[in-house]
C-alpha cells in the first residue's frame, strides 16, 4: 500500500499523509478479522478536522447521513482514489510470482509488541528473536532467488507462497476476551504497539490476587510465536534438504 500510494503521489503536486497500521476500524472488515480470522485490508480517508460524528470515509463503511457524504466527497474523488489503490494492490498480489509479503516485517512487529515495561516476557523475547532470525534467512536465502526469473522453479515458488500466506495463521487464537481480535497481531488502537491481550491481562491482574489471566495470555502469545518459528524453521529445512531440487 505504501509503495502504490507514494508512486501515485510522485505524479501529483501534493500528497496526503498515509497511515498504514494494524489497528482495526469499524466496517465490514471487522467480522472477517474478529470472527473468521481472515487477513483483511481496508482503505479509508480520515477527516482530522471533524470534531463529532463520523470522521472517516471508506468504501467499506457508508455513513448514515447522505449529506455528510456529499460534504466530505462531493465529486467522489476520494472514492475514485480508494478504488484505484485497491485495484493496483490486488493486481500486484495477483501478478507477482512470489507474493509481495514481507515475513520479516511481521517478525519485527512481534518484537516491538513485547517491548516496554512488561513483566514475564523474557522467554517471549528470546523466542521472538529466533523468529526474526528465521525470517531473515528466509527473506535472503529463499525469496531472493525466487524473484530471479533464471532461478524461478515453479514448485519452489508454490512452496514459498504457501509459507508466506500461512504465516499469519500462527497468530490466530481460539478464544479471546470480548472486544478483542482473534488475530493477536492486530491492535485495538494506536496508543500502544503492545499485544492487546497481554495489556488487558495485566490490567485485570492488578485488581485480583490471582495471576491466572496473565498466565493464560502469556501462554497464547508464546504458543503463537513458537508456532510461527517452528513453521518457518521447517520451511527452511525443506529447502535446505534439497527436496525441491529432487522433485
């Protein structure tokens, strides 16, 4: 999204500020993220001058007041831009031999979510560090050759894409507190980059003598990071064993 936005902006005199984040906003995407656990993207234009009422305009959430839509986008220029951006991103995902997903970005976000004054996260940080190392090797040793047409083996590309698109599934949890998302990589707001379920558990434990809630939350995060680490390590082992070459 960043790449497409700034490419289009370079052809214009003025560019609007872009905020790409894993913070969820209301709209059709909420059900897919919260209940189905499906990775979803939603584009919206935010009116930072709005003090009350709906403050953003997107294709996924239609405002109740038609007059408000007309005030924010009377000639549908914002709608047109959102549609074009969506189309360009979809075309890139569909046309690239290797999915344009960066596994290292997810690993770095996991590490950032564990920073700060958080107790009992030493084991999580150590595991997150190993996940980052595995994704770094994957990016350099496996994805780079696959992007070279001379070294592009169909079965190798298929395996790479399977690993890339399934990585986020490691961070889906079966049960989360009400109001939270099954994909623990997504944050509830922009105030913090830490894991939401850990923050909620620590707040809950402050008022109770038992630390059962925080232990459950730590276990969920630990299992997710470990699952992703094992998944990528297994992928690297498959490529290193030469199975692709033999097939």
